[in-house]
């Protein structure tokens, strides 16, 4: 079973069309990613700060299937996929849980481990690599 | 006991100084307000959309006492205060729960019930007025 | 020549890694889209509000090539591409202008004209269709 | 004459009520603050990153007088006010320029120069102190 993150849609997530602004689906998936790493024992406070070794998003894609409104309950599943020793992907599925459960979006991000000093790709940190392998 | 909302600080809440961007404290308090209304049985999907009757924030103030970082756990308490038949305030206290509980910010918002058609203040909707009175 | 939008990176665009948070590249491209429509004479205040006819983003994708920091100057080019009578795409190129001009990201969005009442796809509004055709 | 910053309201600034979300007024004022510092020759890329010396916002307040919608043109004036050798305030006035110019909000922030290592207040950096004195 993939890691699952539950969340409610709030007013700050929305835009003037009355629904969640499409880039915010990625922000919510990033929350799910952070919770998955924390659940696996990684120190997210340390990981998501400005260091020499960073693991930024190099690619993203999304299919938006249904709108989300204030008060909607959602569940996001998080599935890491190994790519190379320096990189991995995450596949997300975002379900709207009310009134009946429906898939609302599919998203994907690719992450590349990078040394800011060396200005080149470096192997993933071991704890992150272990999390990716566990899928 | 005032309504309390628990939340974790996530990466999208932060800025390049490595901490939560100060306007985002208000966004988190608005989440707590929505949860408090939902817990009292109000339909927040309906309430926070574009209608004739809106209850926008007319004033806000905040004292920021401690920074918040990715992974921090927080609790926000929500205390509504009656002002007039057309308006109310909410006092928020935001506590950082780790490593030991500390008050991290005090915020306040004032809300005014307004008819967009009439372009004037109108009495609070009854369900909202009841929530304010319960304090 | 495609429409071009100039902008400075500000602190609210950034995250705790010290650079622009990746979903915010889409928010900045949406700003460029709005400016392109306004320059073509469309009423964006009307277009981007909650109506029966909405034109939400159905797909998005991005390649992030370089980080962006507070104070960076950027230029975003906006190229609409016809897809069907109900839909179109926009290809964006985001250039960082300092210290020398470099491509920083390529993004793409697909938009589908939809009637909320009919719950189905409908032809693009004429003014929008004309903007898409002009490329 | 105080420094003035011109800006258009965009879709990402708004919420499901169809207007700018109230915390985003502070984000727009922070943009104006950054532009004022850059115009005075300060290195904002350096200033707004994670260093030992930070100058966070310790207090904020706002009066919201008029709503702002997608496409609205605004002007924000920025007036720094000296407080102590370690702190200063900024008074902002936000004007909506269309259809006729009207004051839309008054905001205020207080900033305290702090050493993260010493965990105490320290004098403002000289370039910032000079900017504050010029008013």
C-alpha cells in the first residue's frame, strides 16, 4: 500500500473561479511527500532547507480530472519510483472523498540530487534512496 | 475551552529566510476559522464562495513571537468575540508544540457582514451569529 | 513574435530552499497568460471569475532548468496552440535575464472550455478562440 | 514623495470569494518593500536569504477598505519610520487606480534586526538604517 495523506481543502487554496488553483495541487502533493518522508523517519526540517545538497524538482506533470472546493476532503497517495542513482520520480493520485470517492488528479514529479558547490548531480542521500527503493 | 486546530508546517508555507512567511500565519488562522465553523455545523463550501452576502475581513493585526519551520507542529485556538449585529472579531493564539510548547503568535481579525447588492452592512447570518455568541 | 511578460522574482515566490517554489512557476505563467489576454482586449476580470462557462487547466507539464532567486528579472513568452474547437494549449518559455539571459524553464498547459450547467465541453468563446488562432 | 510601486492584480492573488485574499495584501506590500530597497541600491537577493542577521516582521496590522479583483491596477506607497536602533516600521497605502483612484487599504509592519547566533536584537545594518532615515 502506498503512503496516504488526508487533507481538507481550505479557502487559501482557492482562486476566483471558486476552486483550487491548479498549481496548488502540486503544493498539496508536496505536503504529502513531506509527510511520507517524516513517516519514514527522515528529518524534514533539515532536508527542506538551504544546504549544499539539494533535491529540487526537475520535471512536473499533472492531469486535472475534477475541481476541488472549500470543505472537500481529499486523500493523496505517494509512490516513489527509482530512476538513476541521482534521481527518482514520485507518482501521486489525488482522490476527492465526498460525496463519493473519485480520482480528482494524477500528478508526477522528478527529483534530482544536486551539489550546489560542485554544480553537478550527486548520488541521493542514503536515507532518501532507501525511501525510494521501498516504493 | 476555545476551538483548537492542529497542523504541521509544510514547505509551501515557507520563504527564502527558511521560516513561515508572515502573511501565511493569517492563512493558517483562516484554516482554523473554517474548521471551527465546520465543527459548529456551518456549510463552509457555501459560506466561502461568491454570494450577495459576504463577510470579509475589515481589519487584521498580528504579533509574531517565534519563527516556524518545516516539520513544526502547531495548535491554533479560535475565540470569536461579538462586536455589533453586523460584525465580530476573532482572537487567535498560535502555539508551536515542539520541542516544548510556546506561544508563537497572537493574531486578530475583524469581519463585517456585507450585502454586495445593497452595498451596505447587514446583520450577520443567524448560524454565524450563533457561533460568535458561543465564543 | 510571441507575447512577452517581464517580472521580478519577489520574496513571496520563494521557499525555504532559497529559490522559487516549483508550483509558483505556473502561477507566474498564469500571470503572463492574463497579461496576454488583456493586451488582446479580453476582459480578464470577467473571464477569470465564477461563471457557467469556465476554461480550466486540464493538463500541465514543466521542465525546470535553473533556479530563480529574489531580485532575479525574468521574461515569460506565451504561445497559444489550437487543439480542438473546445480546447487549446499554451507553451511558455521562462528566461532568467541576469547575469546573462538563460532559459530557466519550459511549461505547458492545456485548457478546456466547459459549461458548468451542461457539465460538458463547449466551443471556446469567440474572443478566446481568436486569440488562440493568432498564436 | 514616498516610494511607489505599481502592480496589476492577478488570478493567483485571489480566493473563492472572487477578490484578493486578505493576507495577500501583505505579500504585495512586501513586494513594494523589496522594490523600494532595490531602488535605494540594497542587494535584495542577499538581504532576503537565510543569514545570521535577519530582520523579520514582529508586528503587522491592516485596514481593508475596498476589495481588489483580477485586472485591477494598484499603487502601493512605502514610508519607513525609525523606531529604535534595532527596529523600524513601514506604513503602506494601497490605492486601487480604476475606475477612479481610491484608497483600498492601509497596512503597517514592524521589523526587528536580530542575530540568530546571539539570539538577540542587534543594530540595523547601515544600508538599511540609511534607507529608514531617508523616509
